[in-house]
């Protein structure tokens, strides 16, 4: 998905009002960015942004921050936006979630979404998976008390790994579906991501788990 060296991409991102270029400066003060105290929910690894843009439009009382590691991918999200339509509760950040606690303060985040995160299939790379206990511990530093994490994937190996990892963290399993699109309860109001659309059209089953922070 990573596209390299797109000419002019930095300029486009620097001039886009949705993109926060120095996110560390807003740690503990994101209410200033949004000009309100509404809850803040984040998607880590937002890709081209279909999910978070739709979430923001549907939930104007919640603030959304989409986080994407690669500027070339974030550029695609920005290019897809209709600039004539203002979505005041939406911002994007180009950032590696490994240092997520450098941009958000303790308990500043209400909910975290992880959608179709990279599987990192080799065992020696397991710490890079966004649902590894290492990452779950990082999220714990920013999530509010009893805050929620939602994770969707079509990758059964990553899903099974994630179902074990949370047990070694301060998160508890709230709900799980091994076939989201045929799960009446959990699929209600489901917003599909780009990858979800692509993989479900190929016939892949989609898995979803919801974790809650213990305290
Ligand atoms: C497989 S894509 C899924 C995109 C989108 N969530 C979807 O479901 O269509 C995973 C995305 O996560 C981003 N990503 C991977 N590791 C990341 C990290 N540590 N911090 C932020 N983004 C990351 C990748 O660059 C990629 O765009």
C-alpha cells in the first residue's frame, strides 16, 4: 500500500487543514484543536481513510483523529476528501503509532479503532503487530478508564494471535465475532473500510473483537 516519493505530497499535506503537522504540540490539549470537549476516537493505520471519514460524518458529537504512518498513503486520503464539505470533527496525523503516548495525554482517548492492521506474519516481527501486547500496553497509556478498542481483520492468524495477546495486558474481551457480516448484533451500523470491502468481496470472512480497558 505504501507509495513512495509522490512529488508535491509534503506540500499538499502541509497545506491541508485536516492534517495536524506537529501533533506532539497538542498532547493534552486536543480540545483546543477541535474547540470543544467532545470525546476523541482514533483509528490507527487509517490507510485511505474511508472508515474514519464516514465515522466522522455519522457522529458529529465525537472528534476523530486518523493516524497513518506513511505520508504517501495519507496523501491518498486527503485527495479523496471533498474540500467543499467541512468535517469539523475530523483530523489526520502522519505518525508511527509506536510513539502514540507522545501525542496524546493519559486518558485523552475515548476509543481506538484498528482495522485490517498489517499482519507481520514472521514470528520475529510479532511485536510490530498493532494488537501485540507491546502495542496494547502503549494504548493503555492514552485510553480513558474503561475505554474501548475495536479490531477488525480478515486474517485468522492475526486474529487468533490478538485473542491471546490481550490476556497478557490490562484489557478484557467484551465481544467477539468470527463472522462479522453475518452477526446481526455486531454488524449493526458497521462501517466498512477499504480493505474490508475488498476482502469481503473476495469471499473472506471478517473477524471482529472489542476490548475494554480494565481501569
Ligand atoms: C493494511 S492497511 C489497512 C488500511 C485501512 N485501515 C483499511 O482497513 O482499509 C494498514 C495501514 O496501517 C498503516 N500502519 C501500519 N503500521 C502503522 C503504525 N505503526 N502507525 C500508523 N500506521 C500504521 C499502514 O501504513 C497501512 O496504511
